[in-house]
């Protein structure tokens, strides 16, 4: 499935900036989620939906990720899933993405 999905998204002219498989569901980060969805559907693949995520650039150093998730936990932000994207970025799917972004920007 990953190869078919990657080929479909590439055929739509999009770069996959990050991806993860979580509980049998492929999560993909692209610059244009709508176009990615259309490309997947055109290839006969089911696109379950789009989800708002927070994408944060982090320092490449020991403890950076621990600090990031510690801040979210302290603020009571529930993280559904997370994965790494290109360019030292972390993708965070939280129950309250606006709150997560606010906590991380403070």
C-alpha cells in the first residue's frame, strides 16, 4: 500500500514531507492535503479524511523532543499520534491542535 500511495501522491506533483503508519492507517504530510487526497482516490485508494496537525521545527539535540512533549503534557494536551517529517520537524495530531500550537509558541 505504501508504494501505491507514494506513487499516487507523486503523480499528483506532490512531495511527501512526512509519513507514518499508525494502527493500519497511513498518515501523510504534504503541502496540499486536498490534492493528495484527490491523487489517492484517482489511484483507487481510500482516503479516510484530513486532519489538522501541528508541525513544529525542533532543534537537533538531546532532549529537544522530551521538552516539546513535556510542555504539551503539562498543558493537558492529548496527543493522538505523532511522527517525524523532513527538516527536523515533528508532526503532532492532537485533540486540540489550536491549544497545542498555542502552548508550543509560548
